[in-house]
C-alpha cells in the first residue's frame, strides 16, 4: 500500500491505519491523518481541477483554507453531495468519494479547455461587453452562460444531517493555535479566567505544523514535541477549552463571533451515524486575542498556475507533517529567507534541489548560509519568466533581472523540474480584525497591511500583526497578552534563533514577452490575470472596488486570500498610487465558506417558524378546514364539504351566515386589557372618535391613526367597568398596537395612570351570526336576557356557560345579528362544540376567514391592511363620521389638516359594480377612465377587495380611486391582459344600507 | 450585534430590543396651533447623525420598558443609557 511519493518514515500520519477512498472514480490509499490533498500527492496526483474560465489544468497550491485551486465535489448521495470543498481541508475517511469540478468529460480530458485557446479574446468584462446586444438575445445567452458558470453541483434533496447551535460566553477567546496563540493560551490558562482556544485545523500548532525540526527548537524540543507538551499542559487547566476543526466565520461588534465546529466530517460513515455534523457557536467574549497567522503569497509570472507549482510553506508541510514529497526535482523561487527552510527540508529528505531562484541580490541569513554550505545552487537576482508542462510542470525558464528590476536581461535558461516551490512572503491574515471594525495601515517597506486601531477589547498577536520571526512572535505575544490580561505571568519559551535576510517585493514580475502574451494569474480560482487588471485600469476603472468587480479578482470562494494583495500591488504600481492610499477591499464574512445547515441549525421543518393555533384548531382540522396564515396564526380559511372547491364553499358559507346562522373562530383577534384611573382619557387620545361618554357595558368601534394621519388599526373596545376596558385589534396588528400604546404611555403621557396587558391568548372567541344566532345563544347562555331592549347592539353582558364565566358582546362584522362569546381559552373548543350542537336545529354553519371577508365586503366594512396601505386617512375611506371634530387632540389629528391630506384628488374608497354581474375583478387590478391601445395609461387607482356576492347574486368590489367620492355612477375601466372590464362606481355599502339585519 | 444594558433588567443581547428612533422629540402639547411646517418638523425631520446620537430603545422581548441610549452610530459604542423623562447629558 506504499505510495510512490510517501516517505518511508516520519510525519504525523498513522501508518497503522490505511484508508481507501475514491477520487474521480479511482481507488487510492492513504493513512489516518491525511487530507485528501496529502493523500493524492502521496500518490503522485497533482491535477485535481480545471480553472473556472479557461479550463486550465490546476493542482494544489496550498495546504489549508487558503487553497484556491483544489476545490472538489464530495459525493455521497443526492442529499449529501457537497460542492466546492477544499481538498486541503478534507480529512480522508474510509469510503470518501470526491471528484473534480468544472471539467467535462474528465479532469484529464476537458472539453472546455478550448476556452484556453480563445483566451486572448475572452478577457475581463468579455461577458458584459459581448452579450449585451441585441438585448432580446440575452435569454438565449443566459442559459449557456449560467451553465458554464459556477463550479460544483449542489444537493437536490433535503439535507438529512443534524446541525446544532450553541451560545457561549467566555472571558478570553483565542483564535488560532500557532506559536502566538499557544503562548497566549499558556498565560491565560494561569489566570482564573474562562478561556476558549479555537483553531480551524484538526490539530493545534499553526505554522509550526510541518516546520523543519533541524531549524527550529522550542525549549530544546522539536516543534511537534513542544506542541504536544503544550497541549497536555493546557488540558490540565479546567478553565481552558480547546476546539479544533473550528473556524471563526465572522467577527462582529461587541466581541460577538460566529464559529463553525466540524464534528463528524472526518469520521467514517458508521461513526457519523446519529451524530451532529456541525455546530454553530455564537460566542460572546469579554476579550479576544487574534492569533490568526498569515498566508503565504505566490508570485506573479507567466504561467504561474500549472500543477506542481506550489506555495513553499505548503510543500514543507506536506513533507514534514504528512511525509509526502510533492516532487523529486524541485526548484525554489523566493524573495525571502523562509523558502530556504523548505529547501533544507526537501534536501534532507532526498529531494533534489535543482536551483534556488531568488529575486534578491543577496541575503546574509543563516538558512541561506546553510543552503550554500550544502552546495545548493542559488541564482541571485534572477526571476522565473515562464514555465512549461501541460498537466504538470516540467520546466521553468529563468532570466536575470535588470538593475532596476523592471525587465529581464540575458539568456533564457531552461531548467527541468517536477516541482516549483514559490514563496512571495507572507500576508497577515487580518480578515477577522477588519470584520470587527478594526482599521489597517499599510507598511510601505514591508509591503503588508497590519492592524492598527480597534474599538473593541481585542488584540492581534503573532504574524497576523505583522511579526514573522518566531522568537519575536513569542516575546511580543508574552508582552502583549500580559498587558491585555493585566497579568505578570512569566511564560518562558526559549526559541532557537536564526538571522533572516531582508524580504524584497515585486508585485508583477517582468517578462521577456510583450504584455498581452503572458498569462500571469493573480486570482487562480476566478482565472483573472495581471493583464485583466491592466485592461480594467485602461478602460477607466480606478477604484479598487470597481476593478475587483470588473475582473472578479478576489471574488471566488476563497475570497482572495491569495490574490488580493497582488491585485492591489499591481494597481498601485500602474496607477503610481501608494498602497496605503489605495486602501483594501472589504473582507466580508464568512472567512471560509460555511454550510446552510450550520446556519439554520435545528430551525427546520416544524421549528422553522412559530405557528399559533387557536383552542378550536383541532376541531377545524377534523372538519377538513383549509387554513390560511395570518401572521403566525393558522386561521380556518373555509370548510369544504363533499369535495367542494374554494369558491363553492365560500358561497355556501356566506349564504348560510345570512339566512340561518354562521359560526366563526375569532380567537386570533388581538385583545388588550386596559385598566387604570385614566383609561378613558387614554382611549380618547388614541382613537379618532369620542370615548368619554361610553357607558359601562357598551362597546364602540374605533379607528386608530398614526401620527401622520394614516389609518393604523381598528377594532371594537368594550367598557367592562368604571376604569376597565377590553380592546380588540386586528389579528396581524396585535403586537404592534400593544407596542405603540406602551410607547405613548411611557414616553409621551407618563402622567396617565393606565396599565396594559396583552390577553390575546387568554381568551377564545366564538362569533355566532345570522338571524338564528339569538336563539342559539339563548340555549347556551342561560343567565342572559337576550331581548333587544335588554341586550342591544354594541353592548356586553357577563355570561355563564356551565358554571364558567364568559363575556358576551353583541357586535357585528358581517352586518347580521351577531354575538361574540369570549371565554377562557381552555374552554374555547367546548363552547364551540356546544354552539354547534345548539345550532344544529338552526342549520348553523362554520365559516372561515374568506367568507368573513366576503360578508363584510357586502357591508362595505374595511379591513385595515387590505383597503388601507399606510397612505389612507379615514377621510379617504369616506369614514368622516368616525373622526371627532370636537376633540381637541388625538393621535394623527393634526395631520388630517395638512395641505397634503386635505388636497383634492386623493384616492378614496368606493364600491365598484361590474357591468356584467358575473365578471369578478381581480384584486390589485388597475383602474382607468380612458383605455388606450397600450400602456402607459393614466391610472386612477386599484381594486382592493373583490368577490361574487351570493346574497346579492352579483360581483362586488371595493377600490381606492382618485377623486372617487365624486365619481359615483361614472363608468370606469379595468384593463386586463386579454380583456377590458367595464365598471360603475357605486356606494361601498352593497347590502342592507339601513342596517335592519342587525336587529333581525 | 451589540449588548444593551437595560436600566431595568441589565445587560442583554440587542436582539431582545427594538429601536425607536431619535430621542427627545417631544410631541407638541397643542398640535392644532402649529403651522404645517412646524408640524412637519415634528413629524418627519430627524437628524440621522454619524457620531453620537441620542435615541430611544425598547426592551421589547423583555420588560417592554422604553429608555434612552447615547450611541455612537459610527461604531455602535454605547456611551450612556438613561431612563425616559431624564434629560440628555450636556
């Protein structure tokens, strides 16, 4: 089971546990501890994907979350396949199946590669420019463009995995477990504070993972021994919790961080069973220590994207941590000393170092000296100008840099190789810092952005703060953390030290080819090149934000972790603007992609949203009612009988309510109990009509406005006692009305002694209407005299049903004789059933919200939110009668006298009758006075409610029409897609204008 | 994503609260005596400051009490929380 590129010994993999997995259908072997990337590399596989636009062969560039190329499809089944997963982060397990993306029919023979030949004619903005005309062809283009865009394929079935959410509070959160993070954790552990240390990788250690044992010693131990000892040391402290495989997705204000912990992706299928896949942590930390490290940069030269061209630090990690050689004949291409650690590692493991190409003139660093002593060939002040090899690098071309570094001179030297390790220096990973609102500054000498200012209780330590030397990192972290935690803990960590030479930066390396003939990739994943950036600048894009969007640089799933700095650098060089002045694009959450499952957690299916059911819900359900969502409430919509359709059911229910008796579940109406010395005065101020003379035991309909004069809510309020009222609101408005009333009481009129209690859920409301309703109520509520004189319309009585107290209101929303029984919610269903039994002989019929809407429309009663939309005053509704002229003030009164609310030509509510009584208008349809052949036409308003009235045997509608008050009897038109409907403006009360039915 | 210290309940996540706009806008005692312009000033005009702003918050998923907050809108830092009816700090 040995793999060609696996070293005979060493590494942190478990050689006793071999694992088989499939990649592109072929079976491979790796060891426990391998990532998909390291296992494939051990098998000599570099080609893992095709690039986004040109379909160029791509291989592994990095070894962690920064990887732009090696994103694969993890395939389980239709429900669990996952696109765009970084192969460098997938820990292999028995049965893993993955495949390449963005290639067809296979990664080795990809049809789309033809794009590469056409690449000179598909530069940045190609799609914008080409597919713009003729405009009507867009729909045809779109299909093909959408098909060719995007990388992986998402699942098509419900995700069967479990995801969890967890809230967590800690005193110190340390993000990153590299040398800085571990130093900080050792100090924090010695305090009494509750500490959480997180790292995105499966193991702690950060940049020390895979470092060269011969170069670095910590407390006289090898780095991995020191990491192990430190880990055990930390575990001894009960105040410390360590989470690995946990990536901080976002860092918000007030030290609120969202993290995703991967719990089972690395386990084999059997061990995954019944376990939570991922947990989303919502963390509030008193103090945050960012030790997020840094990301190695590539360098920008022609054909810098071939498989086998890798980041130097990644090659080192594959070698030392996974015991995998990424090649046998390596070339190092560097601008700093760190790459020499890779050279030394490779050399010691038998990889031939063909050359070290360094763009610097010299370096006096210790590692460089070691390489020289070993006889490794170093080519100073040289640059790689191009590379060769189709699916894997096989040669590089090297030339000498000119004195000013702006061009290359001399002979072009060809060197054969199978691995090119590139090291362009390091970029501090400041993503989380900037997400938290921190400000960056650019160091014009060291060529990186570093954190300077934060308003949060937070520090950045280690290489994310711009320190790269290990000894300095430890010293600086100890100092900063002690200062931050206000401690003086001695944290002795002795690091073997070596001198490093200076780092030299050239954003875009010169080439011997003319501009336009090179393919120097800046963003590997989105396939944007240095030439694309130049083109964008030539075409007039100046802002970095515009260049980014035009070229799509930094907009792939890696969010420019590798590419952003080079893009900025190239723009800065061409426009001759300082990087610091150019600024940087915004790093947005999440730092690495996260699953929808983690975001949603357990809030799926029945837990997606709260649903509210009335006490009678089960009865409605049993009777086959269809339900309608009103806010969170489930309301019975209609009750189909014998396979009736909705229209037939509503017609039958509406007729029954007018001819015999109807029963409606009105429990969802908002109910607010109002008590206190000044309750009466309070109602006077919030309703438009007068309330001072309402007698105890009487009910009154009220309209509530916003301060801007627009209708806000309506409902009936009953005076139960001297200082005691019960107010009803619309179903949807209950919470907002309550808030509004509280607002006025607490902030505008604190002198009023009034107490509000929401009692919506405390009472069930059964509304019985129709000519037979009185007879039904008489059978049930024996203690009330229902004679009209004793119990007139708009009054209330205390009732008793089977020894249970209830309130009976005689109020009507249908225009029929009507009673509402309000009883403690638990008895709602019993009372409902009692009404049904008692009403049997009177043909009682349950009706739903749709019939209720129809019945009230016959009477021209408005529904707030249907006839009104926040721009309608009571005057617009032609409800002037409810607006008190005598009251000095009420909410919204002054606004009714504004020039705008008083002007002519406002929309007013009217009735509409269609010339053809069987033609039903569509709600929302536009109304015009004059029909033109095609739009635009002068629109007068729209239909707000429309029904076929079974009681009037004709179509009726309510509408808001400009100047409608003065249009009664006029003919208007409702133009529809295939016909024009003629309507006559009418009164909005269609049935029983005199109100005789109320006392039927 | 901030934390608000309700003067009645203590520190809570801001998702428990609802925002109520600029503070210290007093409803005129005699609206009928105001001109349209004066009424519009009360009704519509708000400062929308970048920087320190006095605003109203309601502990809507808690004690339902309203109170005032002095918040820097540029970084959401809360400088002061005080009860309704109390005057803003000078």
